[in-house]
C-alpha cells in the first residue's frame, strides 16, 4: 500500500507529533470538512508502526477534544499495515471555523497555513453566506427569458433572514 499526504490525508510517524496532528486536523476541517490522519506512517509514506499502550487511543481522543474548537468526535482505531500497528483517525465536522490551540489554520496542499485576521474574517463571512451572497452567481440568462413563477420560487428558496430586492 502506498501512502502519500494530500489536502485530506495527514501522515505522522508517531503520536509524539500529536500537537502537529491536531493542527493538521484543524486545517483540513477548515478546507474540506473531513479527512484522515495516520500515526505510524512517515512523511515519505513508509510504514514505521506505532507503539500502542493502554491509554494511547484515549490520549489521542482527549487531546483532540481538549485542543480543537468547536469539538469533534473522531473515529480512532488500530489497524495492521504491512504487519505493523498503526492508528487511523477519521474525522469530520461542519460546525464552522475550527481552531487548534487557539489559532486558525487552513490546509494548502500538504501544508497547514496559519490564517491571518483578514483570512479568518473571509472564512467566517463565507460560512455565514455574507462574502458569497446567496444568489450572487450569474446564470447567463436574462430576466426576460425567466418565467415569473421561476423567479418567485428562486426568491422563496433564499436563506431565511436574507432580504430580497425584487418585488413579489
């Protein structure tokens, strides 16, 4: 099996990189809403395996819950890969903008980029349908080619609380 990092897959050699792993989870959630983290696989894709003690999975879960906001509850399991124990963390979340250790990150390629204040503002506005206003996309058709019924249906489907400027 060949492992490579991507915008939704993060590889960590061991749980000694747990803090960096949580930052990656945050960055992936902010870009894609879901992803997978592997402990026991090096950045080059080689399977190194992971020592697993009594509380290893619990410690991973606790650390993710303690340092990621809003909270997520990942699926964590041990699997044998190339005869070695590895840990797979599947995670997802759609609750808005995520932070790790009080900072915000975004996945870009295989890297986790710390967000500036303006980038954070843009993501919050996007998540709240302000930056990319509902109905702002142009269809290419003219109003004269649309039926009155179609226009009324379009306006009625807008998110609640969003004003319309066309008379009904």
